[in-house]
C-alpha cells in the first residue's frame, strides 16, 4: 500500500463499496461503518486507517461538532482493565438482583 500526501486528497469519502481491512475487527469494512461504530461517533482509529485514501481529518472536522470530534479522537478512554472491572461489577449486581 502506498501512502499519499493528504494535501492533495479530496475530503470526500470513497464510495460505499470501497473497503479496507479493519485492524480491530480483522476483516474488510467500508468508511460508513468506521464513521459511526462508536455509539454514532467514529471509531478512534478512523483517522489512522483512512488518511491515505482521502482527507478524513477534514471530512470529519466538517461533519462532527467540536465536542464530538474531541470525544471520538482526543479524549482517552478508560484503560481496558478498568473497563473489565466495571463490567464484572455490573454483572455481579445483575446476578444479585435475580436471586
């Protein structure tokens, strides 16, 4: 795969049938999936995955509010271990209510 200078790339995403390999899922996906998989916001890797195909940064800056862009790309999420502990606690609470 060759990378291109994003200064010369269009800010329009590729057509729906154009797919790339998702490093998180391990199979081919299109941009529309990437742009909304995070509860309606783009996946945090969208900028990394699509930058060589079109000016994804300009496109998303235009489509998202400042707050949405920040939430998707600039805020650090919880470390995976903390997320797992939260899920375990939630499961324990649900199980306790079922008894």
